[in-house]
C-alpha cells in the first residue's frame, strides 16, 4: 500500500454512484468501478456508508470493495449491532461512526458522544481490537471531542456541513464563524493525540480553507465529486480536487 505520510489524504466517497444505480435498480453505474477509477485518479482512500435502509451502498458493494480495493476502505456506519457485525466480518482499515436518522436526506450533524460515552466506549472496543482505526464523525465542539478521546477513538472527522451550507447560502458571517470553530477544534483534537479528518459538503469553493488547517490529515468528499464527474469525468474531477488540496497546503 502506498505510504502518503505527510500529504493531505483524499478519501473519495462513492455512495452517490450507488444512489444513481439504485434509482433504476440493476447494476449500473457500478460504485466499485468508480472506486477503482478514483484510485487511479489519486484517491488515497475510499469511503462508503452502509446505511440501515441501504439507500445507496448495499452489502454486496462492501464485499466487492473489500475484495478489490488497493487503498484503504473507510467504512461509515451507525452504532448498531448489525453494522458492528458487518464491520467485524470485513475488518476494514477504518470505521467511521456516524449518527443516522432514517428520515434525513444526508448525515445532518455530528455524533452525540458525551451523553452516550459508556455505550459508545463498549461499542468501539471490539472494532479497535479487530484492528480497525475508529473515527467519530463529530461537530466542532470541545465537549464532544473530549468525550471521543475518552472513549478511545483514534480519529475524529469534523463535520464541515454547516460551514458549507452557510457558504452556499451567502451567509459569510456564519461561514467564517464555523470555519474558526473548526480551526480551533482541529488544534484541540490534535493536542489530545487524535488524528483529525474533515468532510461533508466540500466542493472546489469550500475545500481550500479546511485543507489549509495543518492538523487535518484527511478529507472525505463525495457528493460534489460524483456530481462534477457528470461534466468533467471522475478522474478529472478528482484531479482538480487534489490540485486544490495540495495548493492549500503549499
Ligand atoms: N464524511 C462523512 C462522515 C459523511 O457521512 C459523508 C457523507 O456520507 C462525507 C464525509 C461526504 O460528504 P459529501 O458526500 O457531502 O461530500
């Protein structure tokens, strides 16, 4: 496996290739083929979220991804017994615990860790023992980050959705406040020894300031890249994101 130490990693989320496939049923477009192309285009990892309702990625996609990927799989899942069993069967490189509500269109907020500390500590322990890096998808909130650290997570992924939404709505005051919070909380998480990732809603306009946070080592980006690939092709869409991330870091 390639060692990308030092470089900001790009995890490409392929969920929405599966959304498109599922809109018609059948097998195309194939998210595994998208993952293979993403690897070729310089993705450092592939992210896929197996939701309880299987609205995009389905179990056989995870089987095939585990069988074919050369780069690490970041398996996103809710903290349920069913998902824990699947993760323990596959032992992906990383498991990212996300909150999940059936009625939501996408993952709306970070995980509530502080109130569920004991339960989550018990939930992630076997995943860690199986060798998975455990990541918690979380808001830029000191209380939640401290709790993620206490339960034994190795990684936090900061939810960039509120920052991206504010940018899209032209509410630059909120956007800049969200960005500042994420900047402070990246440094705080890093000071605790947590590895810091970020993602949700990032695009070519919003990626640069987040990619510039020195503590952030990985961005996970999906919906925008899959949408942009309709116009540019997947490899070109990823290459442009890669270029922007590297430029932000330079
Ligand atoms: N990171 C996490 C934890 C997510 O849940 C998602 C969405 O599934 C992403 C990153 C990617 O978000 P987007 O598809 O908006 O780029």
